[in-house]
């Protein structure tokens, strides 16, 4: 088997071009394809978690198809996603992610620069082909693929959510159970996520040193600025950093945060830990799954809609800043969006706010008309 050897990351490995015989040539080529694709992605500076997630998707499709990539067909694509979406109820974002991963894998295999076509043609009489096309895959036409139910909390819903979280703390503590501190931690994390517009991973990965004073707003003490070091990364880049200013309308959250850091956290954090929200299982920060489970327990106890998730706290932050009247660019910088269009998607203005906007517009038009009429008479 003669194939190109050397060159860029992801090219056909030397072992496949050496003429060595193997017991299961098809399986050997398949494993080499996965390893080569991983090398190509690492060369693009993608995170290990991203590479492993895509690999798992490709392996899952291979098991479903009961065929190797050079045998995949468009019909197999339809069958796989019909089962994934229709029978297993996968979310639109899941389907889109799977299709993107599989499409990129086949783009890698069909690129002549990597030499996989020749590797497959000589022993198998077939070669990989791109079977993911515009007409059989989902389109990513906007910055979000969330369902219509993914919306901000209303102010009443937020009040119910936070009240329920606080009541859980009181109830657990009065019962004498040990879980009141984790419950207090959950309640404070939820309030912080809303008050500073943070994603789940951003808020859970905060460190004590990420809280800082704002010289222009000393009333917020050591929580005038929140430094986010684990923001959502751009493809192939490290986590994006930003600073979030505490705004006066959410200043109440500073007191909640200080109560946690000064009075409750010292009774709970392991020695030497600097995580703002330490885990009860060791020196690490609370895990994403633990935070999601705790949040969902509070949300269900509060009787809120299932579509209202943790990220809806961030949507509420954006929406409420818009309603208060903050500049659109300031809001975009606060939440760390690359484009203003992304921030606009997060906004779900309340009917009352929209009614006030209409009333103000009508008032301005009426005033202008009266002024013009008066000037004409004079």
C-alpha cells in the first residue's frame, strides 16, 4: 500500500505506508483515520474536549451504520438522524452538532492532501465520499438554535425562583440536616449569574481573586468588578476573558455575595482552596452537572416552566438592562458577545416595556404635532 508519508498533521500515518500486513486491515485504517483527524484538529489548536466529543460522535455513527467511512451513504445519514431526532428526541442543537462533526470528518478524509482516498481504494475498491450535503442536513442560519421556550424569566418568575432557593436554605437548616450550606451556595450562584449576566461555566469557575473593587463605584466594596477568566472560547482559542461591572440596579447581589464569602464559605471551603464555589467533594470547584442538578431542583420546586433553564438567567440580565435603558454596546461588552446581533437574540422584552415605548412614541408625536400646529397659527 503506497501512500503519501510525512507532511502536515493528519496525513496517512507511516505504518499504513510501510507495506506491513495487518490482521484486520479495515479496522486498522479506521483507527488510523480517527487518530489522523485528532492530530489535524490538535494542529488547529482545538481543545482536547472538543476533539474527543467529535470523535465520540463519529464512532457512534460508525456503530450505527455498521460500515466504515468509505461505505457510508446519504441513506445511512437519513436513517441515523431520523432515529436520533424522531425516536430519541434529540434537541435541534444536538442534531446540528452531530452533523457538523460528521461533515468535518468526511471533509478531512476526502481532502487529497491527506491521502486517505488512495489508502482505501487499493485494498477495498472504495474511497470516502462526502455524504452530508445542504439538502440532507440542518442549516445553522442564526446565532442560536434554542427552542422558542428558551426565553428570559419575567421579574415575577425571578422573584419566585430566588424566594424558593432562600426558603430551601431556611427549611434545611431548621430540620438539622447538613445540606443547608450547599443549598445556600446554589441560591447565591443563581443570584450572581443573573446579577452579572454570567454563563454557567463562567460563574462556577470564579475564584476569590476574580472579585475586585471598582474605584468609580466604591459602594460595591470588593465586588464592583467581576473578572471572568473562563468565558466562552472562540474556535481554536483559549477561554475568552472579560471584566463585568456591577451596575447599581443589581447592587443587591453584592450583599448576597459578601454574605457567602465572609460568613458561609469559610465554614465549608477546604484549607487552601481559592474557588469561590468549592465542591463538597474536594478542593475543586462545583461541577457543572452538580450545579445543573441543584438548579433544576429549585426551579421545579418553584413550579417554573421546564424550558426556563440556567442560561435564562443570562437572558434575563440582558433583557432587563435593555429595559432599564443601558446602551446596547455597553450590554454587549458586559456579556462578552462578539456581535451585537447575538445580544439582540438574548433580548425578550416584556409586554409592559413595549407598551411604555409605544406610549412614549405617541406622546412625542402628539407633542410635535401640537407644536407644529401652534407655529402655523402664529
